C-alpha cells in the first residue's frame, strides 16, 4: 500500500512511519519539518491545510493516516477547537477523492469521565476542549466515510510509555528531569489506574491497523488492562535505571481523570493475529 502519514515528524509519527515501512508499505510522510522521519519515506515538508488537492499532491495514496494535531497533551489549549475546521476540511478533501481508507488518530479523552473497559460502543461525553474536538472529528470523519463509501478507521490511543525526553507525557518529563540531574519529580498520589502501552507496541499496532482493511471502525490502540499510575511510573524509573525519586502528593489528581479506565483490545488483537 501507499500510505500518507500526516504529523509524521512528531513523537508518534516517527515510530509509526518506521513500522509501516518495515511491513513493506510505501510511506509519504508529511509535516512542517521532516528532519526526524525515516529516510526511506517520501518526505514532504508542507502545511497540509494550504494544499488545494492533497490527494493528488501526495501521489494518490491508498490510505490516509491523519496523525497531525497540535497541543495533544495540553487539554485546554485553544488550538483544539480553533484547528477543528481545518482538520474537517482536510478529511473532507480525501473523502471526496479516490482514497480507499481514512484512518485518524483518536484519544481515550473523547470518552470523558468513565470507569471500566472502553469498547467501540462506549458512549462519548468529552469534558475538555481536546476530547471535544477529537470526538467531533471522529463523528465528522465517520459520516463522510459512510457517505462516500470509504473505509473508516478511528485509532483510539491510550497512555503511551516511552523514554524520549522530547514528548509531553509524564514519562518524557521524567526522562527530561533525570537528564537534567534533578533528584525529585513532583507527582500525584498515583492511585488512578490506566491502560499503558509501550511506545514500540503502540507504533506496531497502528501500523498493522492501517495495513489491512478487514477490521474497521473504532479500534483501541492499547494493552487491554489497567495498572496503577504509581506502579507503572515506578517500574519505568527502574527499567531505565534512573535515580530520580517521585515526590508523592505534590499535585492533586485532575478532576476529569477516571479512577480506573482501560481499552478493550479484542479488535486490535484480531488484527495482530490475522497477519
């Protein structure tokens, strides 16, 4: 397949592009900058939203994998709602082209406050601008794909564990603090339970999902099990041989975070086991 990956120079995009290439697919990788993208890809430095006919411009790909999104870890950023019309228009251009599949990166924050296992039928009631905007894009993309008879894939991401210091997750922040020589990291009590998935596993699941067209709709990119935040962070520190210590209770839990939430991994496991 020829797969267009937007936001390819970002933390997630870099690993996802590599895995898609490793599976023998051709990748057109687009972003404002392309300096961290695998050299095997056809790298395009551009502003997606300024291209009149992106389907033709990017060489008529079979699949659009739309990762591009600003301020993903800043849940109350004005960019989420402000950029939403641009994302919708970009998706619309592809729905009206001859692309076969439109796949977009989602987030468990679309769900809002919820406790338990999330599947594709779990109702969404987002309570942050990030979750609201992502959920609106999901609904818009699903409607367009149904109207235009395109394959629809919504890849709902959970909590990614990686030791890059350049990401915006708690794990990236701990890595950056360790490299700066800090001895303590301010932390909550860490009792909430989430679905944690290692970076490489996350990238593999996304790559495998967009490389097939049998399992469609909402697919959780997840481990399928809950784990206490404190336990996972302590294990992360030990796995990487860090010396930094957690300062428990320095921050309160965010009021919109669930006490225990995780993804149902049935669909992604079907994809992984079918290849």
